[in-house]
């Protein structure tokens, strides 16, 4: 549970901040993604006093008093003094000789019972005038509200020495929580549980996928279950409609019209507004084929969080059955059969991430985009999408992805390759395959990538 994994770039950036006598840092990301852990890990090497305060959903004065009490507890203040604003409090601290690290977590809570502009204006004044001896760290989980601090219209615009958006660990980084697992099982665990350090800290690498699911997300006494059921949308006001939208998307209704129809929200504009909020919160992502970026009919929506996707696909509408059957029987009845298909779809996203990591390392020269490719071949009367595609200026590399327990056989490769070749109007640069369990025979005709290569740094 206390294992610190990944975040090397972010940790290095924060450690650079510690070389300065004064700084203002903003860190944001969804709940339980590791923001506080990262901050405290960075500050663990500082010889200057550190004060951590998590804001309350309470009036502003209560939070000023709360931070003051923490300053007294850490012996920064000699007695509980009375301050009427954060500006006054930091003006007092700024007169001290010692350098301080002050962490204010869940900053958006300060704005829930106060005029948001008033709070931001106070901290604008604090940063501009009262942190000559303070390194101030503002953190928050409400992604939309934290992003607003970066907007030009906001009083806090341009005030931060460093801004970090913390996202989940990628599939390679998350594998450090279960390094002894097979490649097949690593992909399964990531596909279900995602890259939240909090969630992965509850996994038992010594047991199988079913046992981990039963003991965490299907166990109401486990914090992972509460995380999946409540925390991810706790800051979203329209939580009932949000849950319905997430359920629709997780169960294959990915186009706007499909979601609108199943939720009976046609022509009232409400779905558009709520999707915009979910997109801004980065709970949902909008996707489109790389060859049809301007075709609104091809836009689809996807849940950004693997565990959230799993919960809404298997648990959300079947909670009464889970209560009646118990976790083990529920898994066998509702999850055991479709789980491999679920994982195989997540494996496609892992493969796109693999190529993205290569591109960021400069190992894919000439590639200008990575994504899916939509085809509509009138000659064969077929249409569909290739799920892992690398776009060059003049052609596309097409990869077929296989989450099989056994090696991919030569005749399967040839059959898939021939399907690709038959698509009219598609200029193919390279045909490749990604098989987690490898290949029955080598081939120089195609680019063959196995599971081990996906995890090779």
C-alpha cells in the first residue's frame, strides 16, 4: 500500500521547485490518482517545515481556521491566531524568517460555499505578494474547476511556477504492482483495474484475476468497491444522469444518437450539456477515426477509467444480484464468460499506448497520428474499424491485435492480412500483428509484436 511507483518526471520537476525559496505549484487529477502521495514524496527530502491541509466542504472561515490550527500543531504559529482571510494568514507567515512548504489539498472545496471569484482573488494576492518565503502547493481532484484556474479569465491565470496534471499510471508502470504475473495476466489486471496507484495497492499479486475482483470491486467492505461506486463522480452534480450515461457507454452505446435514444433524452440539449461536463472532468473521452476527424457521425464516446468501465459494464445494473448471490457466484454468473472479450477491447487501447510511448521516445519517425481507421468498402459491402493504426503522410500501418492464451498461428495471420489487402482505397504501408502469447512460427512478411515487447522499456 505504501509503495511509490512511477512518476519520475513529475517527481523530478517538484524536486526542482524545492531549490527555490518561493514558488506556487498546481497539481490536479482525478481522485486517488496519487497527487498527495507524489507531493509528500517530493517534500520528503526537504529540510524546511511542511504543513499539509486538506480543505473541508465548509465555509471559507472554517478552512482558514483549520489551516491555522495545523500551523499551530506544527509549531509554525505559537498560538491559534485569528485571521479573516487567507491573504491575512499568508501575509503573517510571509513575515517569518523560515522557509515553509504549504500544501493545500482539495482547493475546489474552498469555492463550494463561497464566491469562487473571491477565493481565487485571495490566492492571486497571496501568490503575488505573500509567498516570498513559501512554496505553495495547491491540489485538487475536480479537474474542471482546477482547469479553470488556468483560463485567462481567471484571477489565478499565469500565477503558477509549475502546473502538473497527474493521470493514471500507464500499463507498463502499473505492472510494477504485480511484476511476477504472466504477460497475459498483467494485461488482464490492467484492463480491469486500470492505473490508479490507490486501486492497485489493494491487489494481491499472489492470486488470480477472479479472486482479485471478488475481494475488491465486488466486496462492499473494500475501499476499491467504494471508489468504483462513488468517488469518481462525487464532484459531478448530475450524478444520476451521469451514472446512466456511463452505463450506456460501458455497455456499447458509444455514439451520441445511441446514448440519446437509450436514455430518452432526444432533442432537449440536456445530453450535450452533461456529456460536456463529463468530458471536461475527463471521465469520458471523445474519439474519432484518424482518417475521419471531421465526420461527426463517426464520433464515439468512451469511459477513460478501466475500473469505472468494468463496474458499469458488469456491476452497476446487477447490484441486487450481487447482494443475493454473493461475490463468487455473481462472478461466475455475470462476469466469467464475457470478461475475456472485455479485456480484449482494453488490450487494443494498451497497444495504442505502446505505440504512443515509442513515438514519445522518438522511435517512430514519420508517424503523424495513432488511433483507429474507419473503412467503408463498397466493393466487398463491408465496413468497420481497424483498432490500432499508425498514420504516415501517405499511408497507414495496420495492426491486428489478439488477446489469446495460445500463440497466433500462421494461417490466422494470413487470413487477417488478406482481409486488410481487400479493402479498396486503403493505402497500406505495413501490416502487423500484436499477439500477447506470441506466434506459432516466425515471419519476415509482417511486423510481429509479442507481449514481452509491449513491456520492454
